């Protein structure tokens, strides 16, 4: 498994205590698919928001940068909207 996916999976685990059928204490670890999915989506959004756009030394480079940044914001907002992420 990819190391980053494993990290996010581990973050989605909940740890509680309970008792087994004989009444003995035991640790209960549950995986929360909703949290796991949200962590993956947020990780992807973070990559989009942190992306550095090369500009160059021209006004056309700056304009291209602005268009690319606008497109990345649309992609980010579309992903957030599709999955109900704030």
C-alpha cells in the first residue's frame, strides 16, 4: 500500500475500549470509511492549493499563470462541491 494512503488510513481509525463476551477489557479499533475518504479528498485539495505555477518574465506568462490559477480554483471548488467538503 502507498505510504501516504496508509498514513491517512491510520488517521481514520478510532480507538475505544470495550469488553469481550466474557467481560474482559479489550481494545476496539474501527475504521471509518467516511473519515478516510474525507482525508484523501482534503489531501488532494491541499496539493491543488499549494501548486506553484511558473510565471516567467513576461506579461503573457503572468496572464497564463492567472488563468491556470483560476482553473485550479475551479477544480478545487468542483471537488469540494462533489463531496460536500468545506
